[in-house]
C-alpha cells in the first residue's frame, strides 16, 4: 500500500493543475452579425507578448482555447489580415469572450497596408471568399461572379481571362469530371474559405515543366472542419400548381468525395445545365461527333432572354457522383445521370427570306412537346503522380427521346412526330510511363453508337418532287445509323535543353453504316417514291498519322509548334454509287506566350488545316430532315482549307484587384462544295450539295475588364465583342454575297450602397446587321437592362426586387419580380416567398438574323406566379 503522504501529494498536484486550466470560448462576428471563420484568437499573460494559447474560429465563427498559465489576468486578442485587431483584458478564469470585428486599414510602422482580397503565389492566385461575399449570396457561384478575371455564364460555365477553365477541383480533387455546375451552384459560400486559380495549369503531374498550358483551373478550398455540406430546397406555388425541389448533399472527407442530387421543377429552371461538360480540355486525338442530329421537328430559335420566363417544363434529374481511392495513388470516380425532361413550346413566327431580286415572307404558329428521357454516365479510373499516369474513362448513354409538333404554316397545319432513341458506349484510355529520362504516352479510344430515328409528317410533303404533284397523307423518314470509331496512338516525350519534343504515331479508323427509307402513305397503303428510293450507305475513314510537337521555354517566354502529317483515305459507297479520295494532309499550328513583368501576358497563335468535305454527310438519295427541308447531299468529295490566327493580351494586378483581357481572331476557309437552296412558298426548300468553289471569312474582337473595390465590396466590369463574317449563298439559282456583322457592349456593377442595401446592375447592348450584295437587308438592335436591389431590413430579413427591361426594334418589355426572405441561423434555414412576373406580361418578341433570312418570334411567357420555399444548408 502506498503511503498516505503520496496520495495527498498527488491529490494536491491534480487540484493545482485543474485549477490552473482556464477555458476561454466565444464567437467572432463582423459588424453585421455574420460569423467570421479563420480568425486567429491568441491569449497572452497580461502585459506580456508571449503567446500561452491560440485557436482559430470555425465555420460558425466559434473558437475555444485552453490556457495553462499562472497569472491573475490575460490579454485575449484577434489576428486577421482582413479585419481589425482587437484585444480584451480578462481575469484568468474560464469564461465566454465574444468579438465583433470590422474591416479596417491597418497602420504598421507608418506604412498603410490594406487587407488584400487576392494573394499571388507563383502561378496561383488565391481569392479570399470572405472579402467578396454580399449578404444576398447563397452559393460559391454567386461570389465567383465578383472576382476579377472570373466570369460566370448563365449556364454556370466559368471562364478566366476569357478562356474556359480546364479543371474544377474541390480540395484538389476532380469529383464532377467537368460537369461542375452541381457543385458551384449548390455549395454554400459559408463552406468555402478561398478560391485558388491555377494559371497555365498542367493537370498531369508527369508533364509539369514539360508541356505547358494556356488554360487555368480552379480549386475550391473548404473552410476548416467542413465535410458534409450542400443545399436542400423545397418550393411550392400556384397559378398553376408549381413545384421546385433541389436536394444536393455533398461529402468532402479526406480522400472520399460524394455528391448525390435530386432536382425537379415545373418553374422554368433548365436542369440540363447540370449535365453539360463545362470545362475545355485538350483532346489527345479525334473524337466522334454526336450521332443522330439529322432529323428534327421545326423549333423556334433560342432567344436572348431569361430562360425561366418562357420555358414551360416538367423536369426530373437524378445525379450520383462519387470519388474514392482504390489504392494509395489510384482513384475511382463514378458519375451517373438520369434525365426526364418534358418541354412545351408555343410561339408564333414571321419569316422573311431575302432573294436576289425578291423577298419571300410567311408565318408560322409552332406548338411542340419535346420529351428527353436519358440515362448516361462515366466511370473513371485515374492515377496521377510523378511516377505514373493512368486515366481510363468508360462512357455510356441510352436515350428514349421523342417529340411531337404542330406547325400552322400560312394557315395550313402540319403535324410532326419524331422518335430519336440512341445508344452509345466508348472507352477512352491514356497511359504515361517513364522510360529512362523519357516518357511514353499511349492513348486508345474505341466507341460504338447506334441511332434508329424516324420522322413522320402529315400531310405528305414535297408532292411535286416525290409523287408527281399528287397530294398524299403522310411522309415517313426512317434513318438508322451505326458507327464504329477507333483512334490509337503512341508518343514519346523528352527534353533537349530548353526544348520539349513529342513525336507521335497513330492510326484512326471510322466506319458508319446508314440506312435511309423515305416512305409515302395514304393511310391505307405505303410506297416508295421513284425519286427517293431506299438507300444504304457506308462511310469509311482510314487515317495513319505522324506528328511532332515541339515546345521551347526560356524564362518568361514559351513557344511551340505542332506538325501533324496524315495520309487520309475516305470512301463513301452505296448500292449504286460512291466516291473515294486519298490525300496527304499537313496541318501545322504555331503558338507563343510572353510574360512582361508581373502583370502582362501576350499570346499569339496560327493554324493551317485541310479536311475532306462532304464525307460526314454524303447520302445517295433525298433525306427529309424536317417538314420544310428535303436534302440531297450527293456531291463529289473535295478538299477544304482553313487559315486562322489569334492575338491576345492579358493584364492582372492582384494587389489592386484588377484584371483585363483582349483577343483578336480571324479566319479564312476555301471550300469546293456549297449548298444550293431552292426556296418556295411557306419556306419549303430543297437543299443540294453542289460543286462550286467558295470562300468564307470571319474576324472577331473581344475584351473585358473587371475591378473589385474591397473596402466598399463593389465590383465593376465591362465586356465587349465584335464579329464580322462574310460568305456566299446560292438561293433559287442566284449567287449572293452575304455579310453579317454584330457587336455588343456589356457594362456591369455590383455595388454595396450601405450595410443594409446592395444593388446589382448590368446592361447588354447588341446590334446586328446583314448585307446581301453590299445592300443592307436587316438591322436588329437589342437593349437589355438587368437590375437587382436587396434591402436587409434586419439581420435575418431580406427584401429583393429584380427588374428586366428590354427594348428591341422599338418595342419595350418590362418584367419585375419580388422576394422576401426570412433566415434562421440555427438550424440554417431560409424561408422565401417569390412573386414572379408581377405585371403578368404575356409575350416577348425576339429576332434572329441568318445569312439571307430574318425571323421575328413571339414567345408565350409564363404567367404571374407566387412560389414559397424553404432552403437548408447541410
């Protein structure tokens, strides 16, 4: 038994230790009551600058620190680059100490230093999210829109310095594989501490310092202790019954990431944006174009207009994404989608077709029901480290799409029924392994696709050509396409001084089998027209190729060239006719990039390309592509040539939050074939590919500038674009020189007026001209104003007002929405009431200008609606 004095001593030591421990906890908020994450809280002995304890505030602004120090009093202080430093002297006992901090200019040794919103470390820019947030912001996408150099389109596509990003990471991992809108639109900004932009990002680690890139990537850095996040929203409304549901939980835990989403609405929100590939990645070879787009029903052009004002939909989207390790350096990613989308269109359209010596006009009333029913996904196995690179993507897609349309053309009704089922599966492999000091790069793509499509039109069309001018009940066009596609290549990558050299050899094989059947029917009997007999067509493309990529780097200058040489043999064959062409093609390209100082970057590129024309569309016999167009694409194979180039300049100054860019591009294409249009009453036309040399030319100039003022949290931007395209058109036997010119200017401001009032405003001005034989045929002018006002009545109440004003061709349109939001901090709930289309505007007119035509389209709009919803942040 231990002696009694030892027990007493241990007890006293324990009591002394416990009595010496002081637990200090509390919260850190800004002057508006919002929690501040990542604020350092430091404890000192009173009058002493030696730190005895410290902690950082979490995502809710909470902190806790334990002090073991013999002192009567303590100094507890905050430390942050972006907020004032505050110190409180307290008694050395456990207690709660709260801080309320304001943004402030810091004075250090006579030098004025303002807290910076952007930090630069080499080729990485770090945007501090807390410096750009406004009270009305919900997702990280809302905050990205204020960051200099970054633009976010309506469909969620992110560009940096005018170019689409090539990767969207969360904590350095690519969960979505390019379809990142589900993350950017649903990740609460409170879950994010900073956004990193990797400039000139090379995503393959083995190729770093070997092959450069002009594109940037974005990495989302989560706030401390964030693992489970995301958004849940349920909304119900009336006039008629409305619903809008969004359940998007996300898990970011260590090396495992997951996102599962169910979205459904009939409120005009276009959910297909969540399925689109938004990044722009360099392909390692040719890839097949999407099959099955030859047949269609007549649809109205997409207007320059807010989609949810006119889209009449009932949409369901299920999306499952997971990324997890299968070994120490290898991950498996699964991205699955199921889409069921019903869209209704109801528009009236006035069409004007300009002929060489006349003008043709007709009207249409278009009523469509479009149903997309699709299951698709990608399974990706990836290893990416300095020793080894493997990326294998297995893609699959199955569609059961269909559509029905009723088009009243100049008072005559035409019904259309379209069925477009499709099946595709492909595998895309890339493997890079080291061999001594060289790298061996192997790529392999194999794919199969099938599209058995059909189009039925009532009454029968083109009777003068297909049925000796005798009317009949129905035209049935069936088109079945099967495609096999393979592209395999191997290349070596090695360095020679300042040069990186990549010789490559590959082989491409493509074969398509197309069966076309055009059937006429009187309701009792079916028959084939003598002018459009059944056709079976085989298209084959065999191309062995060699290429050499050379890149030179020295300090701030880099340049490169791509020298591809291919022997392309193309064959098109039917039961009765065919054509063949074999050409040795050389398609070189050059590029260069120069960094001037710390702020300026210059870019230049040039390219010469040759391609065999009419191979992808060659058909023996007429094809009814829609009820107005009967097409004959049986023309000799020919060679086209395109010369293009671009110049660009970028400026960025992180310290003053200023980014700007400007790009100029031009191109010239020479072709041996062109379309001959024979247009008749009601816009009915026959199209035929004919041998006739022609030239097309375009030039474009675009630029943008964006400045963020951190002290007043205000962002100002300006974008502009100019496009000029020229060519020739052959219409009703007359050859016409066509010229289309457009330019746009778009200023914007996101302004924090006061602590309780924020204002966003943007203007989009567009002007379009069309000329035929140097005579102006049309001029279309668009003025589009967008305004948002957010008033914060109390800390947890927001009133919003959204206004859109359009002026087109002398016609004015005003749309106004209002909203009221009530927020509860715990359990992070937002209750919202929205009143859309307050003035119950019923129509909107849009204009479209083609090479020799103009369309005026009147859209039927969604009525006045009231929607209540509750939103929850995970």
